[in-house]
C-alpha cells in the first residue's frame, strides 16, 4: 500500500479549496434577496457565510499547490472534505440568525439541507426572514444536484473532476465530457425550475395565496420537491396548503426528482421509450406497489383514512414522499406513532430504505441496487434448472442492456449491507437515548436515507449525541459511504504514519 | 511556510469563536391567557378525547389566509410552537389585522371550534372548524433591530481579508500564466 505524503494532502486541500471557492458564490443569492427584502441583519449574516467560505476556499487554493495529478483517492477525499467543511461554514449564517439554539443545531440544519434530507430543528420557523427561508430551499436544490457538480463546471479538465463526481454518487456521464455532464445536470434542473415554479405559482393562487406569496411558496416548494429535500416554508410542511392539487404537483416533482438525471437526458434527447425500459423505473414501481399494499392494509387495520381521498392524500402521499426520499408531510409527526399502527410504519420505513434512483437527487439504497439484488437471487435459483456446464447470462436494462457481473452485484450488496448497518446503528443510538425501538429505527432510516420524515424524535431538545449521529448518518447516506470511508482511512493512515 | 496552515486555522477558529458570541436567541412570548386552552400537542396526542369535540384553543395567527370559494383557512400557532389549520368563513378572516411572519407579531386569538383528527370535509386533514372567536388581541409590527456595530466591524475585517487574498491569488495566477 502506498504511503500518504504531504503532497497528497496538498492535492486534497487544493481541490477542496476550489470547490469551496465556487460554492461560496451561491451564498450571494440570499445576500441579494435579503437586501431586496430589506432584511439587513440577515444580509449581514449571509455576508459572513459568503466571505468565510470564499476566504477558506482561496486560502486552501493558495497555500496548497498540487504537485501531482489527482487520483481516485484524492477525488473521493475532496468530496468528503468539501461536504463536511461546506456544512460547517454554511451553518454560520444560520447560527447568527438566532433561530438555532446552538452551533450544532445550525450544522444539523445545514447538513440536512445540503444532503436533501429535510429534518429540521429550527426555532420559530414561521417567523423566519424570507431570505433565510428561501436559502434553506436553495441549499437543498444545490445539494440535490451536488456541490461538486457546481465546481465541476469550472474545474480544469485534468483536475479532480470525474473522481469527485463519483464520490458524490453521480457516476453516470450524460455526455462524454465531465464538464458538459455538469452543465447538463444544471440545465435539466433549471428548465424544471422554470416549469415547476410557474405551475406551483398558478396552483398557489388557486389555493388562495396572493401573487407574491404564491411565487415565494412556489419556488420553495418546487426546490423542495425536485431536490427531494422535504423542507417547506411553514412549520406544518405541505399540510399548510389544504389543497389536493398542490399536493399532486408536489408528488409529480418529487417523482421526477427521484429519477436518474441520465434518464431525463435520455428521454429528452435520445429515446422516449427508455422510460418504460429502464430497470430503475420498473424496480421503483414494483417496490412502490408492494409498500402501498402493506400501507393500505396497515391503515385499514388501524381504522384511519377510510375515505379514498384521505387514504390518497395522507397514506399514498407520505409513502411516495418516503420512497422518493423527499420527506414532505401532510400529517403531524406525532400522528405516525399515535394513529398509523406498526404495519403502516413498517411500509413507510421500507419505502424510505429503498429510496429513489441512482444519479438522482434522491437517497436510500437506490433502484439499481434493489434490482441487482433481486436479479441475482433469481439468477441463483435459475441456475438449478440448467445443465451444470451451461453458461448463463443475466442482463438489466439501464441506458442500454448491461450484463450483470459478479463485481457489480458484490459492490451493490456491500452498499446495501452498509446502509442496513448504518440504520441499525442510528436506531441503537436512539434507544441509548431513551427512545423506543420503532421510533428510533424510523428516525435513523429517515436521516440515513436522506428522507426527512419524522415521528417526533427530531427536535431541538433531543440529545446532542443523537444530533451528531444523525448528522453523520445524513453525510454517510448522501455520499454512499465510499468517499467518507476513504477519507477517514486517509486521515487515520496519515496520523499513523506521523506517529511512526 | 509549514506553520501557515496552522496559523490560518487558528485565526479562523478565533474569528468564529468571536462570531459565536454575536448570535441572539430568537424567542417570542405569548400574552396572558384569558381561559385555559388545550394545546395542539394535547389534541394530537389524545385524539380519542378531543376528536369531533368542541375545544378552546389560543394562539397567534401565522402565515397567510387562504381564501377559498366556500370559506377560508388560517393557521394558529400555540405557545409550544405547534400550528394548526382553522377553517372558517370569509367574514371572520376579514377582521384580522396582522398575520404573523418575520417582523410581524400576528393577531392573538382565543377560539372555540370542532377538532377533527381526520376531517371528512377536507380530505382527511387534521383541522379545527371554527365556531366563535372568543377574544382577539390585535398584533403589531415588531421593532427592527439595527445591525450590531461589532458584527459590522467583523464583517469589514473579513471583507478586507477576502479582498487581500483575492488580489494575491490574482497576481499569482497572472504570474503563473506569464511564466
């Protein structure tokens, strides 16, 4: 194994600096919004955030000049470190706003936004400055596309580009050029932003909002839905609107957001039929149907939502919100435990674990891994029905036919196992802090799969240790372990070498 | 040169520690209650007692009024910070003076109404159908707090540091390009 040198650290720091530098400019959006809305204190808070990230990025760029080409090791470390440092600095304006009890709480919200989780422990949310409220949604929008994707557009071709992008869970190149892939991801998102905001604006007006508020809620709710973020401008989330059509549009956009960016690109520019062929769509529909069956049985047994409209607006909405890892809610958090019953909760938990598609804004195990898991089980069974010497080939369709190789299955199974261990670990942490098994598991899955549904544990008053566990879960879940494990190994190995 | 990253980190940490002391804690007080009201948490926790019963609740109006053809929605936020939708007539919402949001303390209401755990009229929403506004304290805009001078000094200092760094970076890049 090669030893880690100071040159390696310099490469990692340099490219992390580049990413942070470009990310810092996004913080000018809330500064401008705050000035326009005459929220000057908030403008100052966000200026602190912008300048801190700008300086940190520049310092890293200046002080650490890379003396070697970036390798996979560097790329993955850059991703992990960028997400961590970005969270720590973005939490600064949150904390200065006075809407968080501690810096840890501010970090929790920043990580939740960046990872598109949607769990929140903000105080007095219904009295937030508009610019701060808007920024929370923009942050999910940025996090959904990926913060490396922003830097990628500006990075030189020989930089850390594709390696860091893989660390962020966006390994499908839409176009051969990595830079163009980054641009394509943002182009797709901005086109949907325009369409989505307009649609939400019209429906917001129908729901009874004034033009201004309809636009504000429209932008926020589009970003929340498309990024599968789950935040909403008001504390009771989507329940605030009391309007089925508004909820339907939310569902439309969180389904679209949970689809692979590559699939959007394929449908738009290459072959529309891909929508019906892609394995992740088939996998999503199958698991959604199964979970819906469980949920309906559970809700009928618990005696709730006997009307089809209620079953759809509460049951199906929450299930879909969980499955796409969005986390928007049309019920109160406490109602999960008080009214839903264990079977319904199990269905929602299962949906949250499974998650959306790979290369999308969604979290969870991802459709492709679920498909690989079940295909490999079927493959093992099928083998017994053929002669021993027969060579069997199993294929999946994901942007063309792909042969299922053992390496692919192994990697999918490892990630599935790691997710399961993480969810269990989070549940144990919850139980250590005095919560029951079901709520602890529910909340742990929600954090780790970047969903954001809550059964009531996530509050500002919850123990700090649990907040730290959930922050780690959100970070691990969003970056899907590899880059963080590689980074931690990189750190520990450096320390070990120093000691020697 | 070796100590520069350490010194930079120490400077940033010191700077951030200074900033920490500048954060205010945002809190709102509720006016004195006229009579004992049930909390929203209580309504949600014990639906078997309160479902489809007339209850009394107090809170600040927050968010916007959502006007529909046959009525209007508004939202009350109680002292625990929980919020619930209230369904009422247009005539009632016409009397509201201030809707709570950033910089505005909304009107404070005490109301009676029927609580629905799963409302049959509104697609299963958890809501209250208003019977009567028992009392009404008009809200008011909150005084705007000026930007703290210490915050402003810190910001200027940070801005100058950023500018200096950017100039150094610009000159270095220009030099590299020329080489």
